[in-house]
């Protein structure tokens, strides 16, 4: 029973960290995006997807390591940049 409680506690903490990271990413997207042309729900969903993509990419690399860490990072940066490039930039 203690193992189950520990697993639930670990899962809760992981979920909490993931939510906080997603909130940070969402705030950064809002800072650089023209929010008059992008809905809040779109920004929220993009943040969730980016965090998930990066997390899963890192998990996959840690299990497989068929490419170097640097190459994996470059792939992730290109993927994230590609998504963000489609958002309307905030005017200066």
C-alpha cells in the first residue's frame, strides 16, 4: 500500500511541475505573440503541446540515444521554432 501512495505522490508532483512549466511557456508565448490575433485557448493548447513534445522527445532520447544530445536538442529547437513561427508576432 505504501508503494501505491508513493506512486500517487510522485505522479501528483510530476503533474504539478508539468503544469508550472506549461504556464511559464504559455506566458512566454503570450509575451511574444500578438494576442489580439490569437485566442487564449490557442496559446494555451500550443503551450501544452510544446511541453509535451519536448518532454517526450527528451524521454525518447534518454531511452534510445541513437543521436547525440546536441543533435536531439537541435531537432527540438527546430520543431518548437517551427510551431512558434506560425504565431503572429507582437508589434514593437
